[in-house]
């Protein structure tokens, strides 16, 4: 499985100094989540939605030969953020890349495994939203703070994707595969309160 991570920022101004970081100023209600009114889909990307499942026509990359893999799913977890009027404004994205995903053995069973990878990225998009909602905004350190939060979530996501492939042996272990799909659905249900990041 090939994964790529999209990390874009609306405001990227990082300053370095030899001074210790100031203490965080505690405040509440200093973030604004900016949901997109409509999910934008492009020729290359599909945004995760609960009503749309992947189909084999979405896998448009030329299949890679000389590998044990029968399919590859490329997903991205991204964030745009900036400070507006003293508040953190952010938008999270969870996308599937048509141009970087491919399939050789196009069965419903393999497709369900690949959908699992996309669903895992969605789970961690929700966890990122949760972490940002709990973040105590500090206008002096928010850039580094958010970069750290983002990188931590991405690292967890990558570990979870590897665990999914390892336990299921890339879907070859059918019992583990079905157990994982049930676990992924349970996590989607549990993280539903943080799904409104779009």
C-alpha cells in the first residue's frame, strides 16, 4: 500500500529564536472549525463520505507489476489552518487519490480491504479534529503546536495502517480481515462526534 500525506497550511511563518517558548495562555473557545458546505471532488481526489464507497473505477493508476500486492490505495490526511481575529481557523481533508491507486485483482473482497485503508484515514481525520478542538490556543506557539499535533496523528495513522495490513496479511488472512473490518466500523461509530470537520 502506498500512502501519501498532504499537509498544507494557509499560513506558514515559522520564526526561530534562542529564547525559551512562552507559557501557553489558557483560554477557551479560541478556535473555529470551518466546515466546507459541500464536499469538493476532483478528477484526482475523492473526499471520504459515509454514503460513498470506493469502486474499482476509482483506481486509475497503472497497476504495478513485480510485487506481491494485488491492489494499492493512496490516501491523504491534510489540514489548512490560520489565525483570524485571534482565533484558530482550520479545515481538515481526508482524500483518496484516484491517480495513485491501482488494482490488479478486482474482487469485492479485495475492494473491501482497500476501503478499510480509506476508512482508517477517515478515523484519524476525526481524531485530528478532536485533538484540535481540545487544543488550548496559544497565538505565539500555535504553528509549532499544530504541526506537532498533526505529525503525531499522522504517525499513529501510519502505524495503524501497517497493523491492519500486518494482522490481515494484506487481506490474505480472511478471519483477521473480517475482524478488522468490524473493528474499523466500530471506530468509525465511536469517532462520529468528530466527523463534522468537512
